[in-house]
């Protein structure tokens, strides 16, 4: 039976003095946390261990999903509990009692609501592995709320939970951020003087630390996957591990704090003034979890942002999601703003999105701390337009005058090099695109099948588009970033083909140039950003001529434009229905041409702006000689790039001569 709905959600009145940018104070955060937690408790099971929220159930079953709902919402409850220093918070004692009861029900051996015990991730293991993740989440929550929750348990109850955590601390896991999960369970056990004999958390942490790239960014394992897992898993769990093991003062602990400082500064550049985050990477249903690293930096005293700027940024993100209805009329959904399952992973069920709660870690900070009392100050993207380069990541971030943040992606692919026999393509729309932004999402479903937006595709005889798949080489120098990929389809690389793509980011513009090398001619297509809206988008197309262009215009006048500068024959707009996380209607501006045997150089100008589709004069002209491209901007800036040599890579394709 479905429980009765909660009363309508009411936030406190906005405070324009303390919060001139967002209106939000700590009271707004607490009200939102309490609302999201009330939805979980509304669907509780008899013992509390397996709440059955509405939404998707994976093949692991309801018990696993209920475990996630408890473990992940505990990440939200823990700082709410910890921040109630005086014990007078409305409903906080109820949270302590409810989560104590739920944790004991789930960790009870052979109980009616026992959670599945995790199994090793190494083949040929069978069973549920996600319990390892929840062991880490529960360990994190127990650490944050230790003085209020763990300390009140009887010794028998503590031993029961410790035994469950210890089981998961012993398991071998995937070689990505999962390495931190058993380490987290072990670290909490160590922090409360439980037995940790034979556990390997130090080894696991060393593996993750070896994946550091630069400026606090890590790749998520051996694959070159860079995304918000840095913010909601890698940095928070490393932060907690060093603290729980008393290693913050060691050389390794100090190094991590330096990386946390650097990461926070660059992450802040991914948040637009209206709170929108660049929509890139997997598991985006975790939403506000991306704020966790920001709060870790604040708690450790290494935050490069001022207290007022920290709260302004964090409140902007949370208020933005609430403004779009997230957690307002029901439990958190799998999606971004509204429910949208293509945003989720196949292993995500109804409890998964509650990892969002780790982004509320700031509630563990005292109410009278400056981060909660200082007036809001501008966040980095409130200032003048700025470009941020992350060369080892292969990213260039650009904040624009109109509040849009864009990302040129030449480093993150989340792919393995294809192997025989043929297998399905391993790329993903949330990694494979050349461009992402704070106000657009890549096409999914039918739009991903056709793969128009943010992509340079060779088209086969049936019109099927090649995939970008694994990046074979990358390089970023100032405003110029590039990468090489071998077009593939159905798990097979197309023989004799390679594509070098270079993004020249200048002001609010991106000049995207391609060197297509092939032993035969192909039809070629390039797409701009996919703009979405609740209604059919307006399109403006100048289909042919020296500079074919297409523009699509969505809500609030957000316009994506692509202009062919060199080598393109025609333009059009491609429309979709129910293929985008940002709205039921979406459209993409696109260019078409044909390559020639040997090499073909193509260049296009990309813009994404709130300008309602205006068509100003072109700000750049390009000259091409062989594989060398010279871009001359109207402000006097000149970029001179040889597409054949800009990106070093170890491919076997013999490049044809320029003549």
C-alpha cells in the first residue's frame, strides 16, 4: 500500500541580506534535508532496513535497493545529526533512532530484513557486489555522526555492525573508485578500535592516489574516465580515510589536502551562476553529491573560496535542483531535473539517487561558522568570463558573459581500446562528445543511436555514424586542445581512418577543426550542442553557400549555432522527441560534407549562448595550407595549428603527404 503523501513542501522565506545571490540560509538546507529524508522514512519497512520507494528495481532485487536507500540517505542524515550540537534540532533525535534501527535491521545475521552480504568483484564471483558501496557509505555516515549515533549503541549492537563492515573491508573490488570502499569500512573500524587484522585499505588508497592527473583531478581507474566521481567519491572518501586513520599530518595526508584545495578551485568553474553544473559523466542522478569535495575542503581549512562564496555556490546548486522540483513532490528520482532513466546507470535503482546526500556534508559544520553566517560573496563564475585549462585531463572550461559554462572534451572517454572478436561499442554519450555545457545535455536514446550532437562522424553507406570510442592521443596548450580517435562501429575500428580534432576556445566561441585521414572518401557530419525545451524548438538554417549555418533556439533564448568555415557543404537542424534529459523536445544544428581520400581538413565555429539565435558577423577567418590551419580573430588574436602534428599519438596509420 502506498503511504499518504507528505504535506506540500514549504521553504523558509528568502533572506536577501545574508544571501543576496540565492536567498538561501542554513534553514533552507535543513528544511530540504528533512524533506528528502522524510520521503525515505515514509516508505519504511517494518524494521526500517528495506524501505520500498517507488522507482526502478535492478536485477539484484528489492533488498539491495532498500539497502541503498538506507545507506545513501544516511549520508544526508549523518551531517544533519552531527550539526545538531545542542541536541535541540527539530526531529534530529528521531533521525538518530530511525537510522540506528535501520542499520541494525540490515546488518543482522539472517534477520527478516538482512541486507545481502557483498561478494568479491573478481570473477567468477556471483552475488551482490553493491553492498561494498553501501558499507563505505555507512562507514562515512557513522564517522560523521559518531558522537551522536555510534556512541549510543550498545556494545553488542556495535559489534554486529562492525562485523558487517569487516566482511566488506576484506573484499577485492573493481580497479576504479571502488578501491576506496573497503578502505572506508576498514578506516572506520580502525577509528573505533575494532579489529582490522589482515585488511588492505592502505594498499587500496595508494592505488587511487597513483591515478592523480593534475590540479586535484583523478582518472577513475586505468581507463581515462574523468567526471564528478572526483567530487562525490574520490575526494570525500580520501578525505575521510586520512582523518579516520590519523594520517592528515603525514606527507601523504598533506599532499591530499593540497590536491583537495586545487580540485575545489577548478570544480567551482564547472558551476554556472544559476547553479547549473556542466552535464558530463556518468551517474548524474547523484546531483548535489558533487558538492561533497567543496565541504571537505571547507572542513579541512584548505578551501580556496571564501566562506561567503562557498555558501553562494553550494546554495546555488541545491536551490537550482529544488527549483526544478527535485525532491519536492516525492522521493529523489533517477534523472537530472526531472526523472530521466537514460541519465542513470544500469545498476541504479530507486535508492541510488540518495547519494546526493553527501553533498549536504556542510550541515556538520557549526551553525555559527562563517560559512553559514557570512554574507554570500560572488562565486568564480559570477566574475568576468574566464578560461580554465586542465592539460592532463584534456579539458578546457569556459565561463561566458551570459552565465553558460562550456567544456571542450579531449581527454575523458571511459573506453577501452577495442579488442577482437567484435563487441558492442563501449562509448557513452556522457563521455564521448567533444563538447558539454551547464545548460545542455547530450542526446540519449534515438539521438545517441544517430549520434549527431557534439560529434564528428563518418557515415557508412547506410547512413550509420561512426563512434568516437577510445581517445588515442591528446594535448592541451593554452586555448587549444586536441585529440585523436579512430572511428569505429559495432566494436570494430574502420580500417585506414583516423580523425584529429582540435578545439580553439576563444571568448564565447569555439573553433573546432578536424583532420580526417582515410584511404577512401566518406560522407562526414558534425553536430553542435543539443538544446532542449518543453516545446518544439525554433530553427534557423542557412543551408548552403560559403559558410552554411544552422541554429536551434530553446527556452529562455538559449541558442546553439554551428557555422561551416572550411570544407562544409550544407547545414540543417535535426530534431528529436523524448531524447534529452533537459526536455521532451530537442534539436541539434549540423553540418554535412564529403571527405576525400588522403586527408580532408574541416573547420566550424560553435556557439552556445542566450542570444535568441542572433547572427552576428563571424569573429574569425581561417586559412588552410595542407594540414596547417591559421585562425585570425577580429580582436587580433591568431592561432596557428598544424593538425597533423599538434597531437602526438602512437597510431600505425601512415599519414598521406600534404600534397
